[in-house]
């Protein structure tokens, strides 16, 4: 598993508050977890003119698709993080075996900004450099920002969002669910009853859905049923 922290692409680090608890639970069940750093607060000036134009094009497409997110969540800092986390996936696939870690299947767990980047790695934009992709993504309190890229052959993804979130408004979650269904994309959306942007993290660790199934069990199903499809 590769963990990607939140922070709006402007703050946070790989020692995020929940990563220790996640690591303890996952390793107790036989999984390995790595937590990645990525560039923060990357300005538009870090990109060449062609990439600047593509970033702006993708931002406009996100707005036209109906997303109501802050521009910083779809701009240059997002694109830099997406590339860095893709590179981290490539490094894990190459070096994992030497560390005694099986990387036959690599699942990304993203929180907030990390979830946004992870979902975009699962359904990458065609007009940007391609990076290694995860085999599946668990997105906690995130959003699918490039909805036009949803398609049937993307990596399986599970989004778990709050019913009340001031940063990722529920309308964005509903939009992702509708667009995924229309595109026959392997993106499943769930909503926890806890309120607050980071509430899905605690819901994953402690709560159950309306049927009494723990969200942790849904995560394990995603891990175990997703195909080993991506390559470095």
C-alpha cells in the first residue's frame, strides 16, 4: 500500500496523524504500507509553457463538468503531486522486492489532496505525462477532478466521503457517482454518516455502513479483488 497525505497540496507530510494507526492495522493483517512525500505549493512557473496551457485547459474542463472545488485543488500544485506520487509508485515496484515486499499488487490510499491525486492516477489525463499507475485506489475525503477521463478500464477505486464536508461538497461526490455509472467506470462511491472533511478516515477505522459492514471490510474487498494490472 502507498499512503498519500492530505493538506490541499500546500501543507502536510508523510507523517500524517492517521498513518501510524493505518500502518499498525495493515501490517497486522499482512500488508505493507509506505508513506510518500510529494512537492507542495508548486507554482505554475515550475512548468513549461505547454504544460501551463494543459493545466489551465484541465481546470476549465473540471469547472465545465460541474465541479465546485477551489482552483488550487486542480492547478499546478495538484499536477506536481500527481506526478510525484506516480513516480513513488514506480520506485516501490522497482525496489520493493529487494526490501522483501511483494509489489505484485500496489494499492494507493489517499486522504483529501492525496485522494484527489490518486484518483487522477487511476484515470490519468491524456494530455499530461503518463506515470506508473496504482492497481486500485482507496480515496478518503477526495474528489475525481477530471471526470471526463472515467472509463471502464481504469483501476478500481473506492471513494469514501462525508455526508457533510465544507471542502469537498457532497455535490462533487454525487457528480462522481453519476459520471462513473454513466461511463461504466470501476469507481464506487460510499458516504459515511460522520460530519467533517476528515471524518472518513475515522469512519474507515471504526464505523460500519447501513448494512452493518465495516468500511474496513470494504477496503479489504477492494484490495483483494482488484486485478494486478498496472506496470512500472
